C-alpha cells in the first residue's frame, strides 16, 4: 500500500510540474493574441479572418488583412463571442515562443491556406505564418491550429 501512495504522490507532483504556469502564455491588460486564417484563391468574406483577443474583449479585423500585409482595423465583438473563444490562449504552445523562424511550411502556396498568429507581451511582439497542411509544420502546432480553426468557426456561427 505504501508503494501505491508513493506512486500516486509522484504522479500528482509530475502533473503539477508539467502543467506549471511557466508553460502557458498569459494575456494581461496591455497584451493580446491575434489569430486568423487566410486563403488567397477564395471568394467571400470568410476567406481572410483575423481576430484579436485581449484579457477581456474580442475584436474582428474589418480590413481582412491577408496574413498581416495591411494594417489591421479591429472592431469590438460582443461578449458572447468573447466567451466562446476566451480559452484559446490556454492552447498556445509555449514551444512557439522559442522558435527563431516566423514561417512554417509554405502557407497558402498551393491554395491550402495559412494560419496567422501574433502575440504581444509587454513590448515584445511575435508573429508567425503557419501552413494549414499539418505535414509541413511541427507536431506541437497541430492542436493549436485545430483550436484556431474551431474558434473562427464558432465566432462566425
């Protein structure tokens, strides 16, 4: 019985360490996460979708900036939509902040689309363009890519 207790305590400790706050990004009052997707060979309003989430609000880019090529022009969306996507930050892979490159794969080169991510923490701004084809990007990005597409669908419905 003592061995079982030691194993359970060890597992609990490992779980606490593995899920430490250091492994998650935070969005405070002046920080944000911009997330979106873009498809060049596409017709319609949903071809380019970018959203900005802060600690309390959600905004949509009305310029439909293709992967950040033109300045964003954000308008605030309702609190009901913010609630639907407010947990997206918890899926942000901390490994992404350690990357030196800003582009993964060849986003939208073969009309498969791309994902745009921008994260501001204090005065540091990080930007990434990610291929929608998962075989072109690291495995650690897959769940986050899925969550971004899922949250965009929730906002648009």
